[in-house]
């Protein structure tokens, strides 16, 4: 855990000087850091949640590459409720029809709350942007993932592999250059067992304070049917980002 703390603090320091913009012909790199959380304290009880995310991106005319990392840590009284880490490397290839592209990814997860010891998801698919404008974006994608997991079931290690269909809905809408509503939502169903599925949702509302800082409200929901585990996280914080 100490290594994760050092990693996120280092990225925080680096991102504090960055500015806000969009991809253009001259801005082909992107980096952002989001720090959010919640705190609840009553007589004899206290709970807190920290949600940190680092994103790095590179976009050329026909390809984009993204590296996303997220760490959630939470405690209630003296017990750990969340210690969840996710790292994703993905690319999009724009080589055919307008608003249509191919994608591929590799995603690694560990999650205390979802009982995931280790999980590796790799795969590829296609995507189409129904709306693709600077202030409005709506995209649907579908593909096949290969899931290699080590889970905890009834206190025992459960190692297994499965093929999954991965459907994604992502969107981004900007209102008056100040308010941004965005989200990425996944449904990943096993092709081997209809009762085995993964749901991941991440939806945000942000208010731009200046060129490089936004206030953020974020709602995350995750469910893993195989371990019968789920979490719902509502957090508030700041987002720092820069295109260059």
C-alpha cells in the first residue's frame, strides 16, 4: 500500500501545474489527476473514503493511447471497507469510417470490497460514436474480453478463466463551458455462464473553477456476481488536468 501512496503523491505534485484544454492539432498529450473522497463522523463512529485517479493520454491522427489508474481506500471505524486498485492500458485505432474505430485493452484489478485477489482482462472490439462534437459525445462499443481471475469464495481462493462479452456506453456533455457531465458504463457477461457477470459504472458532474481545476462529484457502482459482491461510492473532490 505504501508504494501506491507514493505513486499517487508523486503524480499529484506533477499535475498541480497543468492546465485545462482539449485535443487539437497542436495538443496531442493529456494528463489529469482526480482526488475525491467522503468523511462521516458521528458519536463513536467514523468512516472515510479516498478515491484517487491518474490518467495519461496520447492522440495522433489515426490512433490514441490511454493509461488510467485508480485507487480507492476506505475504512469504517477500525475496519477496512475498500482497498481497490485498477490499472488500464487501452488504444483506439481510427482507420475506417468516420466516428467508427477499433479498440483494445489490458486491465488489471485487485479489490478488497469485491473479493478480487488478482484479475487480468484483455481483449478487443469495435466502437461507434453516435454523437461526436467538442461539447457533446456519445459512444457505444462492444467486444470480447478474456478474464483470468483469482477470487475469494467462502474464504478460499478461486482461480478461473472465462470469455466475456463487453458492452460499453460512454458519454460527455459540456454545458456553457463550465459544467461537464460524463460517464463510462460497462456490462461484461460471461459467454460460459449466464449467471456470471460484471457491472462497472462511473459517472461524474464537474464544475470548472478555472483553466486547470474543476470541482467534481462522482458516483461509482461495481458488482461482481461470482463473489456476490458490490460497492456504491459517492465522493466529492477536485480534478486537475492539462492538454499539451
